[in-house]
C-alpha cells in the first residue's frame, strides 16, 4: 500500500490506483502529516471545522467506515485514538527522511543522488488551512536539499546535473537568493562567466522589480570584478 501526496494525491494497493472521495482523501492526508496517534475529536474538529461537534464526529465515523470496507485496513483505531496503518508507505515521509539524511550527513552524497524527489511540493492545489504549514515546511526542506545537491554536483564537476538542480530550486522560489547563488557558482565553476553574469542580472532585476531590494554582498562577492549595483 502506498500513499502519494507530492504533486497530487494517489492511493495504490497492489499497484492498483484506488479512487476515493475527497472526504476520505482529506482524512488520509491529515493523518499522514502526523507522527503519532490523534484523538478523534481533534481530527473531526479540524477536518469538519464548520460543522457541529456531533456532525463532525458522525462524518469521521462515516469516512472510517468507508475505508474499513476496503480489502486493506488503512486506518487503525484504539479507543479515542486514530492513526494510519504502519503498512502504508507515504512518499512525503520518505522524502523528508531523505532530505534530512542529505542535510545532516554529507557522506550520503557519495552515492548518486536523484533530484527528482525534491522537484514538487506537497499537494499544491489543496487549500486546507491545516495543510499550509506542512506544505511550507516541506517546501523549504526540499529547496535546501536541491541547493545542496547543486553544490555537490558542482564540486564533482557534474555541471549539467548541478544546473538542473539549481534551476529546480529557482523555479520553486524565484526570489530565493541562495538558489540563484548556487546557479552562479555552477556557471563560474564551468568557466561560463557570461552565464553567471546573466543569471545574476536576471535575479537582480527580479528582486528590484518585485521587492525594491538589491542582491546581498554574498552574491556580489561571487563576481569579480564587482558588477554594477542596481540603480
């Protein structure tokens, strides 16, 4: 059993995609974001925020009943507590663990690292309030992972892969200077100063247009002789 939450929602059981109503998708997603069993009243009150306590509890019971009718038991309960089965693999948890491993143990980078797990956000087209913080948490984590991969590949002389990782970081947050700095470093390491300058000017213009700010001294120091400051 596998639950996919990156980019879009999908539940697969025995390699077969399972169609689920939105209420069931929301419950599975909410529980997947937790690292411990949750109390039923809290889950019901969060997912059915505008309903009465009684109606929210009834809605939760209905969703759990639907899930328990399936061949595989995805939901575990004990008294007032509810959680996901340990047999359910969740892509978000796997990618968070991988990102933390990369960021805490650079020796991991001795093996070939694929940037693909970090190129998309958590359910970007969902707008539930309880999802916003977790989406932003993973967003920041994946951008840091992409920048680390970019810098590692640059040091290894694998410039094409480094540029792809850097561009993915920039696409994830166009105003993030550290992502642009990583790309500038790749171009300089490859001997393409003109590309480095082009990337710098692109970022400088974007920053000035959007926020009225100038690049930091860290960015300016990458390019010697100094580039002309933004007017």
